C-alpha cells in the first residue's frame, strides 16, 4: 500500500519556466514532508522539507507547498535550469521518526 | 572527504546464494538505513540502526539480515529466503534518528540474481 504517491513519472519543462512536481499522501498522521533529488548513478540528496504546522517553505528557487486538507504537496522550481534535470522523490514521516515513506519519483527534464 | 560508500556498484549472484552488500560511512553518524528501490516504486525501508549493536526491522525485512558492530559500517545480507532479491539497494546515514536529521545516501548497489 503506497502511502505516498507521485502520479507523474515524468515532467518536461523549458529552461526558465516553472517546474511543478506533485505528491499526494493517504496517511493523515504524516506531519513532516521532504523532497529528495537524485542524479543518475548517485544516491538521493535532501532538497527541502516542510513541517505540517506550515503550508509553505521556501529555499532559493525551490518552494514546497503543503495542503493538509487535500493531503497534497508540491515542489515548485522557479526558474528551472538544465541542472535541475533529475528524479525527484517526495517523502513523508510520522512524528520525529526517520522512518520515511517515499513516493516512486518524478523524472524532471529541463530543456535548454 | 566525508561520505557514504557502497560497494560494489553492480553485483551478480546465482539464485540460492547469500550475498552481502557493503555500506561504510565516515560522517560519524549514529543512524544508518537500508532501502530497496524497485521500478515504479519509492524507496522502501529494509532495516535501520540507531546506534551500534542495535537495529530494527523496516517494512520489508523478510529475507534480509544486518549487523552493526561498528559505527561506520552497516552491511546488509540478502539471503536465499528473499523471494525477489533483484533490485537497487541504497544505504543512508543520519546524525540522529529524528526525522529532522537529514539522511545522506550512498550511490547504491544494483543486485541481479539469476
């Protein structure tokens, strides 16, 4: 039972435009959410996180939005750059516990 | 420079054989984790260890075993009891066990069992 779902396996955007990656979850107990980025032949690296007490967290070009009522979060990348091309994983956790549930990932391609 | 190493990058084994995947970190992290990734699925937790000589089962521990005799090492053994061992395996570590501690991942080992 996948508690975290990324329904778009891939996304292609033009350089300079906005990339929006979506993630849905089913477990209402999740209260901490993270995005990881993975390049080929490398392990995932942490990108940005958000606690359920917030609905937005921003770090440079990256912003994560959380809609608790819809059990939905999204990652916005503005402006998108070719170096952002990677697989992005959404993850969620209950409480202060590093036992995370990951989505299947979305492959982002940013075209020059 | 600090990081997590997993070796080898690719591993091939015959069905019925046990195989051990290596994971070493020099980040002085207390917590370490093993995940498995299959096509179209997210990372799934196999085992995790919060401290030396202690480890807990994750969601899919059946057919796997681990040990944590040293802080820097957390090897994973895929036993012959694991029904579908072919997968991409990722090791990670974090300074602490709480979720606010970022997990650092190794490059992964792709295991193929035929």
